[in-house]
């Protein structure tokens, strides 16, 4: 699988990013109280809230946010 790392720092976000949310947020609960969390969803672009993203070179691309944050998902979680 070919992939590339994309940094969103300094790039303009598109209006479609306003609706991006994460269904699959995983947090490592082995080291409380500062759990490291990551979104495991794939997107067709890098969400604006993501600083570092890995995308395949397929068409359409499949992108994953590689940010890790403490105690919360790096991409806004979807509401049920």
C-alpha cells in the first residue's frame, strides 16, 4: 500500500470538514489519568481538526488522522 503523510498546519480547511466526525475513537487506558486517544476512521480527505494525516494514493484517497491526544478523540466524536 502506498501512502503519504500530509500536514494540515497552515492549510485552509474546506467547508466539508465542519461535518467530519469520528465513529471509532480508541483510547489506551493502560496509563491513567492521561489516556492517549486516536481516531481509527478513514476519510476521503484529511479533517481540518487533524494536524497529521496519512493518505493512500488511491482514487479516492483513504485518509487516517494520526494525531494522538490525551483524554479525548483528536477528531470530534459522532453523536449517536
